[in-house]
C-alpha cells in the first residue's frame, strides 16, 4: 500500500469520507483493516467469535442492501452516508 489519506468525518449523524491519493484497492484494504479492528473490539468487550462473525456479516449485508437500493434508485450516495 502506498502513502495515502482517508479522512472520516461524522457530523450530525452523517458520515463523510474524503480521500487523497487513494485507489479503490487501498480503500478495500483499509476497509479490511477496519473490520479486523471492529472484530477485535467486540472480542475485547466480551463477544465470542461466532457473535463477532454474525454481527460483521449483518453489517456487510446491510451495506450491500443499501448499495443495491441506491443503484436501483439511480442515485448512488457518493459521500458515504
């Protein structure tokens, strides 16, 4: 992965992403790192591995459903909210 920047801002319950010098592949790698981080936090807070996997799968499926709905509606939300 090359040097790049991803800025995540949350304001008024809206999430915004801004990237500099970042490719789709690097974004995917960062997403994977974030998934590991979230999973480890769940384990540290007492969830067992099956619960972590189920929760992460639920998050993934919800995100893909949101993407599908946006694409079917013809208005993909490109700002990450």
